[in-house]
């Protein structure tokens, strides 16, 4: 028998490490060639790792969410023949030690597997005894001696307080008798769930979820944008009544093969026209080098919610498209983002972004700028509201635009003028199709 090792792949473009976002196998599993073993994620894309051989998994190195250098061994497979490496333990994870309490109250070093999971090590790892009365710790029904303070983290204490549990009566199974969330679970199971006044049952459950993959990338980008970019948000309302009449007419008269029009292509067309008057809004700001890159093109990003999280497909050269072409491209990119077939280059290079929550868009929002851009146009929901026109109130279809700008580059006056330019185009939709 031999060993075939798989290393973290080099996906190019200067990537030096990748995040492990999914394990599809476990140590001991039998796999066939081309079975998907894992998925890793870089700043650019998610890559699946297939098995190049038939065999049995002996090592998975790394935890979900862990950043691993390119070229590091992450999987070992036992195979027939020599494999591609004969020294299995060379690639075994490093073994660290931790202290555990002995029955006589002393301490000893116990081998503890590192985050890498090796089949043989994992199966032979010593099992630490739980704390109980026989090894010197109190039962959860027996209070601690007077004056002895229970050891617990702030989150455990807060949960116990909310549930009406006195930690003095809870046994701690952690190091030095620390009380853990699992200890609280066991206490509740053994003592019954405490009740609040009126017979309502307190919910003492608590789940911990490690944030990894696309969700972590989204969080990092949002945090970076809010920390570095001084946002200014400008909100204006738009009377969409005439545009909605035009959209309904065009949808009714559309040719076979033409997509159904949403309001997004019209908003994009209005943005293109506004950029021609305010070119700095189609920009990327390199604040590390103090350089503003202003583009003649309008590469419009469209924030799209997918099962994996928020993605921003890019509609390139919107200035060269009519509304039908825009509608087709938006539909294609959105479907590709949702089914995972979107290409890396279709998610980068935007110069301004639209954020739309559609029917649940609320009245006002404060969208976060898609760095390094300097502007994002937020689309809120449309609603029929009474508007005072020529001495009487009439029902009109009103929609708010809530848009954010990088205040280092865009002044409030310019932000307001840009949005009002968009508003004027949408309220007079015939101008969207006129040459300037």
C-alpha cells in the first residue's frame, strides 16, 4: 500500500493561500477517482478538489474556515501501489500537548491532535475522563463550598442568568472546572427547564456557527469599506408613474425572445446618462496610492442575493447597450450567480453598483459602498402614494433612491445633483431614449 497526497492547489494570479470551506469526506472513507473531496475559496473564486485516485482517506489537514498556504498537504489517500509519497507520517499533523486533571488531583501531559485529522492518530487519541464526583468534582445537584466562585465565561454566565440557573449548582467539565455551555445543557436535562412567571418556558439553547467562505468574505469587505470610507447617504423620491406605464407597454409589445423588462434596465440607462454629466461617479479610488481612476465606461455592478450570500455580477459597458440588451444580461448574470456557474471575471471590475431589494426594499436604506468604487445607488420598493398636483391629490407610484457616496471624493452637492439627474430621467422616460 502507498500514500497519495493532495496539496492546496495554486489557482494563479499571485494567490498564496486559500480558505477551506467544505469537507465532503471523512478519515476512513473510501473514494473513487473524480469524487469531490473538498472545496477551497480564494478572494476570486471557489475551487472544488476532486480525487485523482481510488483509495481510502487517511488525513484531512485543516479546519473549515482555516487559511492554508498554497502547496501545503491537505489530504492523504491510501492507495494500491506506491502512491506519490511513501512516508505517511511525514505529512501527519503536528501533535501538541495539553494538561488534563488526573484522578489524584495532579496533572499530566496528554497528546492532542492538531486541527489536521489523521485516521490512525484520531482513533488512538486518549480519551479524557469527564469530571464527576469520583474524580474530585461535585455533582451538579451538589452546591460548591461556601465562598467558592464558579468559573465560567461571560457568555455562559449571561445565558445562565437569562435561564434562571445558579452556576453554584452546575458542574464544570472544562479546564480547572470551568463551566461550559454543554454543562448548562446537561444541567437543564437533569434538573428540568426552569420556568418564568406565568408558566412560560425559558429557552436556554445557544448555537455557535463558524463564519467561513463567502459569508466571511462579505463580512470582511463590508467591514473594510465602513472602516475606511466616510459614507454620505442621500435619499430622494422618484415618481415612477409614467415609466411604469411605458414599461407595461413595452412588455406587452415585446418580440419573441426579448426578456420581460424590470425597472433595473431603466435605472441603469438613467445612471449611464447621469455619468455622462458627472463622470467622477464612475470611478475607483486607490486610497493606498491616492489615485482616482475615472472610467469612460459604465461597468455597473448589480448586487444579487444567492443561496451562498451576496454577489455583485458586473454588467460591462452598459453605455453601449439598449434596455433589452441590459435586461438579457442582468438575467443571465443573476442566474449564473445563483447556480454557481458565474465566471471570476464577471464578478470584478465594476465602477458603480446598484443595490436593489425589490419588493421588500423598504422606504429608506443606507447601502455600503462596493470598494474601491465611490458610489452605490440603492433602490427601495415602489408604492402608491397620494401626491398633490394642480390643486388635488392624485395616486402616483413613488419609489425612493437611497444612495451612498465616498465623501473623500464626492461632495454632498455633487451626490444630490447626480441622483436628481437620475430622477429627472426616470420621471420623463422618453428622455432615456434621446441622444444627447
